[in-house]
């Protein structure tokens, strides 16, 4: 850990931005896999219908979280670039 009292450590910020992007991509991949599996699962009846309906809401929330992580990653990247510019 660095002793920075103002600003940020660009290397650490890059690592954070990269991790945020990776986790966003992992969530999107997971959602895709689960949606594909659910679509190919032989399950009929009222419970199946309710579950599929509920899944659409869960899917939307997870996709939203992935999108937010991507946005946060971009913000971290911009802050890193701003620090590099200020330190130049």
C-alpha cells in the first residue's frame, strides 16, 4: 500500500478498473449460461412458468449490475488518467 495522501496510485487504479471490468463480464457470461440452461430445461407447469417469469426479473437485475460495474470501471479509468495528467 502506498503513502499517497492526495490523488491516487495509477497502477492500483488500473488494477481496480480491470477487476471491475472482469467481474462485469463474468456476470454477463453467467447470466447467459443460466438463461440458456433454463431455456433448454424440460420443465412444464405453473411452477415452471412462475420461475421463468421470476428469472426474467432476476436476469434484468444482474444485467443491470454488470452494466453498473462497467460504468464504475470507466469512472476509475478516467480518474486514473486525470491523476496521470495532473502528475505530469
